[in-house]
């Protein structure tokens, strides 16, 4: 190793490390966003079934729920407000109508 190469590995590590940390943080955030989306889809599915049967809707407090009727379908739109807003809409056949 010559005198000109001294510290080159450390300098390359210091340049590359912030990029690696940024990529890992981004992947972690995307994973959490995916889990939130799955949870919201499950909530919307259950609420659409409740609405279709005429049962009073009981949503968790973090979601904004809107209902609509389209012919013989009862639809529920579940929204999650935040930096990246998520929206899911599920419809179910209304029983007794």
C-alpha cells in the first residue's frame, strides 16, 4: 500500500454508508406502508360485510369511513390520512334488499 492509498478505504466507506442507510430506511418504510395497506383492506372488507347485513359499523379510530349504496350493493370507503394517503373501497351485496 502506497502513501497515496492511505485512507482510501475509509473515505469510500464514509461516502457509501449514508446511501446504504437511506436505502435500508426506505425499504423499512415501504414495508410498513404495505402492512398498513393490508390492514386497511381487511378493515374495509369486514366493514362492507357489516354494512351489507345492516349491522352498525364499528371501525377502529384511525380510519375515516364513508358508506354509499349503489343499487343492490353497499359500499364502504376506508381512508387513512397521513403523508401518503391510502384509500380502499369494498362493496358487498346488501341482504334483504
